[in-house]
């Protein structure tokens, strides 16, 4: 999908812990900003620093337990975009 600077994307991650314990949710942006929070709702405002091909957003979830399914998280997904230059208005 092609995006332009100034676009806003909203994401909702839904997950459930098998033991019904709380989960932590993360979004990492192409600029390297990583946000961890208790809810799975994220917003990404596309900026000039995001311009380029294969600009990936990574979403991760993890339990608060000591061990995890992979590295330090329990699941993840990466979504890639092409970010084009600034939006033009007509």
C-alpha cells in the first residue's frame, strides 16, 4: 500500500492470554520509536522521515510472565508500506 506524508493510520490489536492475564502491546515505527502500552490501539501519523520503500511497522504482544514464545515477546507482525512525498491539495 502506498501512503503519503500526512496520512494517519489507526490500528487495533486484539489478543487474549490463555490464562486470562494482562498483556502488553507494542508498535515500533520506521523511525525507531517503540511504544509499549496496556491497550492494543495505536495511531501512526506518517511524516517526512518515513519516506521510502518497505517502511515497516512492527506490532508485538507479550505476557507479563518470565518466558515468552519468541525472544522477549509472544507474537509479532510486521506491516510494510511505501511512503511517498507530501500530499498535494487541489
